[in-house]
C-alpha cells in the first residue's frame, strides 16, 4: 500500500506541472494570435507575386527559357528546405515534418537521386545533421520570423541551384489549416514553374499590356523576390502551426494533470480510510484482549 506522504507529494507536484502547462497554453494562444494575423496579412501579398508572373508568361512578353531560375534540367541532386520549429513541447508537430522529409528522401533515393538539406529551425537541423548531407543550417531563426532570414535562406537556395549543386529545390513546412489541424506540406521551389489556371478563353488578353521597366528587367527582379516570399511564407506557416500545436498539446497536458490529480486524490482517500480502519481494528482487538 502506498505511503500517504508520497501520494500527497505526487499530488502537489502534478498540480505545479498543471500550473506550468496552463501558463504555457496561455502564452502559446497569445503568440498564435499575433502570428496568425501576420500570416493572414501576408498570404494575399504572396499570391499576387504568382499572379504577376503568370500574367507576364501568359502575355508572351517573356520566355521562361531565358531565365536561369526557370530552366529545367536533368535531376540528379535535389535540395530540400526543411522548415521546423526551434523548440519542442508541441506534440507530434516536428516529428511529422521530419517523417515527411524522410519520406521525400526515400522517394528520391529510390529514383537514384541524391537529397541535400537546408535546415531551417533547430529541431530539423539537430535530427538530420548526422543523418544526411546538409548544405546549410539555420537554427534559432523561428523564434522571430524575419524577412532578412528568409532572404538569406532564399539566396543560399538559389545560389546552390545556379551553381548546379542541386538541380531542383523543394520546401517542406507545416501548413496551418486551423487550430486543431496542421499538416506537413511539400512544394517545389526551383526551377520556378508557372501553372496556368482556367480555360484558354480566361488566359487570353484583350490587349497587349505595357510594362515599365521592360518585361525582362521586371522578371529579373521579380523571380528572386518570389523565392524570398515563398520561403518567408513557409516560415510563417510553420510558426503559426507550431503555436497552434503547442496550445493544443499544453491543453491536453493540463487535462491529463487534472485527471491524474483526481485519481491520486481518490487513492489518497482510500489509503487514508484503510489506515484509519486498520488502527480502529487494532484498538478494538487490544480492548478485547484486555477483557479476556
């Protein structure tokens, strides 16, 4: 039978853990609101970049084959930008991203292609630094998602592509759907491909647009900026998903603490009652022995 003092200590310890998880849940909820607002404001900006590129290509003003960032070639080496969190305590969020990266690596290896990693976030970097070839690591950048960090990552990715260290570039990140659902998502970064949407009549232009500066100069500026926005968007999505996953995990942990406290309190009462009953039986037994 467990000791009453030990049970009481366990109850107090779990109550303190519950206070910590409740505080972490509130902090994650506050950070989620701020990060979600930034993401909602940035999504239309990123979509507009894609629309401009689609319009330029559809108008015939530029030819994709003229630009190195859009040129297809035989794929022997693939670069994977893996965006994870810097911290844990967010359930299976980081594990799911790492599993998706391993799945991608296995698929490409089966095709005879080599995968090189660019790890954004501490968790992915720590996991793959001894398991795969890492072109560059960017730990401790997910606490505050900044555009200058996204530019550095995008420049390294584009340099690897232009110098033929890699023949393709993909990104895996946590896509935010809602507070209770975040999924790993993979997207192709390089070479940049523009997928036209809608029918042929929707793509047709009634008149030739006029660009200032020239379409070629405009494209030279837009394409690197487009990769910057794609990396920044992936980092924002992952940051929002991380806070949502942490909020859910801490809420579940807080509930588990409450359940454990209730179970231990019940055990404490049962043990205390058994101890009192035993003492009463000893007293009654001693009294009967004295009478005899």
